[in-house]
């Protein structure tokens, strides 16, 4: 299980994020414990109010628990992971919030602890929490028989094309697959040893080297989207500068954009727009299926919850009937019949709770499998779209290079290939 964590403030914003249904298809508040408030938003306000009595700004400890792709962890697995985290971080007894999110056929669990110890009005220290969480994650992979990621065994095996959320969202806005974009940039980096050769290698892949406004060396796509080179090639800024030289020697972003706009022409841009439109139309029925499936799954869960609530009420009535009142109740107390009935009621209530949880967990597991199959179809369409767009970018680059080769040479004082 992948564990990502941070110390943070901003309880109100975090609470809104945890309840966000725009990005998550299902949101379930599993637990709010240790707080006077019973709601998630109320608990966040309470945590913030308590922190006001201290100097602590990052009064929350937020952890996201993500099972491996293709694995549907049971609730008990998440609860065991939460217990391990609390014990290793010395957070046992601290107020916490546990939420379940479902998106694209996968379920993950954001959990938040208040770091403030109400007895001492101090914040719980969390030294080396990333290292500790990594050890817990390794243990969870071993205990559940999941395939261990390469990065857990050797840090050098970490995917060099890993990217942050901001990078992913930026690439999505540009209509590109983030990994494919990074791979193209890293391929160009690997076969080059100077700004000139790197710029040429980028152009062969439909990308263009430029001087960024504040980020030094950047890459520009045909559509004019800008990406920092250091992040794309997973290198430090000084390493990029050492190979490519001073970014001031390159054309600025605005000038490169004007040059591209004048040279590429409207035809290839219209092809790119058409490819995006076709992909959008292909995704539309899948999105409609996704929304219909979401409503269907919500209805199934509501029906199950209503049926279980009705059954619990009836079972509670039957258990209550075993406890007699009045003179008969007093006689049962003297003869021990009362204690036998009470013990039987407690056992039945416990097994009924376990049965209901298992039944709901099985329903969610089946729904996640169904949603996962739809996600496979969605991903295939998105992958085709990304490949088609990258191919069009390469075609546009070749078209531009052919134009430059045919055009008469003139000295502009600027070397674009640098």
C-alpha cells in the first residue's frame, strides 16, 4: 500500500477537499473519532480552534492510503494500516478522521489526525515520518502478498518519468499524456550534448526549446503550452544550465510562439483540433456510461443500507424480547437466565455487524470491478488520443523543418537551434 503524507494546516480547505464529489465518484466518511463534533467539517473547525491555543501552524497530519493497482483492499486492511501508522507515529488516542474515496474503479483512504495533545497543549512531533511510512508500506505489501514496487527494493528503480499532480494536470490541459511527454523530452536529452543538439532532438519530437519568463530553459509544444525542462528530464536546474548554457541565448517564449504561429499554419492546427474533437466525441458515451454507473451504484448502496437498517431493527426487537421485565425479569436475574440472554444478544449483535460489513464490502468490491472494466475502455481511448496528438506534433515539426530548409537563409542575429 502506497502511503503519502504531509503535515499541514488549512483544516477548512482540507475538509472541503475530502468531501469533494466532483473528482471522486463515491465519498464515504468512515470515522470521526476523538472530537466533540460528529461531522467532518465540525471536526476540522474543532481541530483549528484547539490549535489556536498553541504556536503550531501545521496542526494536522494527513495521510493517503492507496492500494496497488488491481488490488481491492478490504476495510479491515485499511484499519490495520491506520493502526500501524498511529503506533509508529505515536498518534494513538489522537482525534482522527477517516474517509473513503472511489475514483476510476479504485478505492483509497485519506486519513487525518490532529497533532495537538489537548492535555499538554503541544503538537505531537513527527520525526522522519516519511521513512517510517515507507517501512510500514513495505510491511503491508509483504503481509498482503502484493507485488512489491521496484522502488521499494532499490531507489534507483524508481520511474524516472514520475510526475507531480501539477505536472499531470498541466499535461492534461495541453491534451498530452504526461508520461509520453516526459519520455519524449528524456529521449531528446539522452541523445544530445549541447543546446543545439537538444533543440534539434526536441523538434524531431514536435517540441521546441526556448527561454522561459522565470523558469530558465523551457519546452514549448505546437499549441504554445510551456513545460520546464528540469522537471521533464528529472534533472536539477544547474545540470540543465551546464549542458544547455545560458537560457538568455535562446529565443524567449513569446517570440517562439509567434514564429510557430506564422510557420505551422492553420491546417495542422485544425488537424490537432479535429483530433481532440474526435477523441472528445469518443469519450462522450463512455463518460455517460460512467455517470449512469455512478448513479446505479449509489442506488444499490442505498437499497442495501435501507435493507440492512430494516433487518437490524427487526433483529434488535427480537433480542430485546428476550429480556423480560417486572417479576419475571427479577426471577431471570436470580436464576441467571438474564445473563445468558444478554450474552447471546451481544454475540448476535457482533456477528450481525460483521455480516453487514462483509455484505457491503462485497457489494463495493463487485462495483469496483465493474467500474475498473469501464476505466480500461476510457484509458484506451485516452491513450489513442495522446499518441495521435504526439504524432501530429511530430508531423508539424517536420513540416516546419522542411519549410526552413527550402527558405532562403538570412542573418537574424538569433540562432533558433540553440
